[in-house]
């Protein structure tokens, strides 16, 4: 097994089970899944894939015997079964989200003989500071992608049949979420927390150099196999046509077909121009506009979009809260409906 030399001080440090969690975070369709698949090939790393237990912390606020997170969590995108875990494996005495998160993620890593544990999820993009406060030793790998490419990937996922990405307002919510994500990242840096930022475009064009840097950040030896998808374990990644590239053996680097309508493409460009002016062209990762005075969104557009973003975020928060409190019988009923619908669709498509 060949390795690439990295600094001696990095090699002299070995992670222990008491080290804080690692979080890989991007915007949705922002490239964090590729980094996850590559990094999880490392024998010392075993991150979970969008387990999202911390999003359900409200379920831990239920009184006494009603703390049913072990029964409730499996209904959240099959998080436990996707990772080969069972809620019964964990003590009912874990009555707060932090202790439960640590127990579950450490157990997942331990079963794979790894010592670096944590979660990869775009759903943490707006709560990095809260995670850093809850887990003082946490390390964050932030993945940036050209917002136009991110929006295009969202549209591609919607057309591939993903109900989540087909929801109205998803692209706008993702676009405006970039700024909040940036502010969260900057605040972590201001507080001196461990943050490493990766550009998705660099990852697909030169995976070797990018993964060397990521390993240096985590202070683990780089292995040559981390720069390709061959042999990557994708068993914890949910099914879906929008994961086709991720399930392949080759990292796709060529530009994707543009699927966005002209109006939304123009909106994305205006916001990127605005952010470039605010960050001296250093963020987001996209070529600077060639115009001396590029078009930016006006006050009215920004005001309307902010109201829409706030409303969309509130709806998502309400859904998470409701998930934590609705009767388990309703969640089972909802799951059965989804299974029957999926089975019917496969039957109609002639899939056995």
C-alpha cells in the first residue's frame, strides 16, 4: 500500500476515540458526497452519511418514558439501517442528543476499526457554530462549489426523480443558503476552530492534491487509493438516480449539461456577482465577472428572496419539529404509504 509523504508532525499524531467528531458539510448537491466516499476509504475514518441525528434533538425534550429517539430515528431517511445499526444497540439512558450522537457515531466507527468518527451532511450548513459549541473538539471540512453548478445539479436531481429536490423553492433556498453557510464558516475561523475548506472543482480536477491536504488537516497518512472511487463503500448512500456518478468508479470532471432556465441562471449570476463584490472576488469559487460593473440583484429582488428563504427555512424547521412529536403510528403509516407507492412505480416500470 503506497503512501505519499506528509509532514512529520502530522504523522506523529494519531487520532484517538476521545477526539471530537469530524463534520463534512456543503450545500445540498455541493460535492460533499464525493469527498465522503473518498475519505471513508481510509482505514482510520468511518463517517456516517447524512445520519442527521442532531436535527432531531427536539425528540430528546420529550418527558420521561416518551424519549423514543431510538424508535423514531429510523424513520428519518432510514439512517440506522443504511449504516447497519439497530436502535436496540444503544442504551435508553442516552437522554440527550449530544450523548446519543457520540455513542452512535463512535460505535459505527468502532465496528469498522476506525477512530475518526462523525457525520457528512449538507443539513448542517446553517448550524456550524452551534455544532462547534456543542462539540468543542469538532473539526469541520467545508466543501464549496460554484453556486451555478450547484443549482444545475439540483435541477438534474429533480429531473432524475428525486422528490426532495423537485420541491418548489429548493433551488432558491439552496442559493441564498450559501451566504449563511459562508457566515457560519467565517465565524468558526474567527473563533479559532478547526476548519478546512475544499473547492469541489479542485477535488474533481486534482483529487490527489486535494485529498493530501485533507489528510494533512486530519493528521492521518495519505493513501493513493483515496484519489479514486474504486472500491469505495457506498452502501450507506440512499438509492436514487441522482447518485449515479457517485456510484461509478471514475470521478467525473467534465462540465455537466446546463438544465437551468435562463431566468434562474441570471438570478444565480447576479448573486454571485454581489458576493464577489463583498468578498473581493475571493468567494464563491467561480471566475470573476469580466464586466467592470456586473449586474447584481436589486434591493427589491433581495428583499423578496429573503422573505421566501425565511419562509422556506421555517417550513423545514416545522417539519423537523413535527417529526419529533407526531405519534410513531403516523410515521409507520407514512412509511407504508411510501413503500406501496415505490412498489407500484417499480411494477409499472417493469422492474422486478
